[in-house]
């Protein structure tokens, strides 16, 4: 597990946001893992001023992934991503989820 800290600079201060990544190397070509990112409520004042309370607060982001690299010139990554509810006040509390597929080819 490799925790990371992302510095987030606001108008008044800078804060640390934890990000956690975990990857298990099944064999030399295949990795399986997960990531979690804590999201900060940067729009708290705007939501309160508009009478929305926490209606602009995003949820934490998470994903699970599998990566395959049969050689150094080609790789595939497949992930299931859950971004939670991005802006609850405008999306009727619908979760933003989906699949991600990436292919890389190098010459």
C-alpha cells in the first residue's frame, strides 16, 4: 500500500488530502489493485450562501483496476470507477460510476 498526500491550495490555506493506492503483482505481467481518494468540500461557503447546505459537497473517489503488460511496448488497463455523487444539489443524488479502458502502445 502506498499512501500519497496531495497538497490542495485554497485562497486562504493549503491542506493535505490523502490518497491510498494498493497494487498486487499477480505475475510479472499482471497487476490488480484499488485506489481511494478523499475529496474536500471546497464549495462549502458557496453552498451555504445559496441555501443548499452540503448540496455541493462531492463524495470520495474510489476505483478497482487490473493492468496487463505483456511486453514493454504494450499495456491494457481496465478499471471500475466510482466518483460518488459529484454535486448532490444538481444531480438528484445520482452516483457517477463507470468503466475505464486504456490501451498504450509505444514504438
